[in-house]
């Protein structure tokens, strides 16, 4: 019998977010464990062992913020912890989420379908997609579409890992050169092993960011905090078009 574990990423001290997320998940009878988020705030970038500052500037035209590195390490830590268990699949949720009332039935149905169709060979499902782009439908589950997300959605609010995908992330994502949601989009658009659901099962709750709220309170814009170089905009467009080209190749080659 397949086994699914769920980790809810939550910063120590963010009690209201934890209570709100717990209430939602308990309401739909979805068991989970709290995963203590890596808090990057107040840390120097040099304190992050696997951060490649030069690689970030080459890729993004800016440095990563310490909060982005904390978020990245939280997702990496979830995958690492999952692989230390005997579970077959991992659901990762961020605590500023609002779940669909049919979350349990639809997600159970999705995971059961994929468990019975190993030939699909996937790494990661985005269950919080904002848009459905460059995709191909696989099947319908309770009125919800499961699809090949060749241009992997950027929002990392709700994700489902296969063991094979988590293992691959441990290797491909160890060195940090970009925010984790951008890494997922770049990596999965290139290898074509991302899936999505539509309509999304998880949406933003509309809460202010714990991290960026602090930045705003200091009177510092995100642009200033990131230290964007002149090439930032050009590199962003280049990255997005490259990922779309990868996605198009997968889309036209799929049967």
C-alpha cells in the first residue's frame, strides 16, 4: 500500500499562520507534520554553505536575498527528510495557503492515478499553479485536470514529490544560484518531468510575507534589497524564453 507524508513549512514563531493552516488541513482530514522553516533573516550570504554568489549574478543579474536562501533550504530539507522515510510520495505546503474544499478527494485521486501509471515518470506536481501554459492534459480527476506542465508553474505554495524526483532534486539542486521556485521552473521545463493540476488545489491566502513585510517596514524596496544589476531584466527575459523553448520541444514531442 502506498504511503504519503505531508510537511507544512512554517517559521518558528509564526503561530497564527500555523493555526490557520492546521485548521484547514484538519477540516479536510489531511494529516501533516510541521517542518520548521530555515530562517535566513539576519544571516550574511557568506554563511550559506551551498550558495554560489557568482552563479546567481550570472543567472539572475542579482544576488539572492537571505530570506530566499532560507526558503530554498526549507524545500531542500523537506525533500531530504522525505527520503529518510519509507514514504512513496511527499506533499509540501507553505503556511500562507488556502486549500480547495475538495483538496483531500482530488489529491488522493491524483496520487492514486499516478501510482497506478508508473510509465508517466514524473518528478514534481505543482498543485498551486497560477496559470496553465504549454501543457498537455493527461486525465481528469473529479472535474480537475492533471497535465504535463512542460512550462512548470512558478508558484511553490503546494507541491507533490515522487521519490525519484526528490532524489534528483538532491543532486541537481544542491548548489543555490536562484530562488527555489525559479529553480523548479528552469529544471523541470528542461527535463519535462513536471506535472500540474487545474483548477489549483492550493491558492495564496493573501497574507503579507513575514520576510518582505520586514523589508517594507525598514523602508527598503525589494529591488534595493536584491541589489539588481543592470543586466537583471535582460537575464530574466532570456531565462524565461529559454525555459519556454524547452517546454515547446517537450510539448511537440509528446504523444
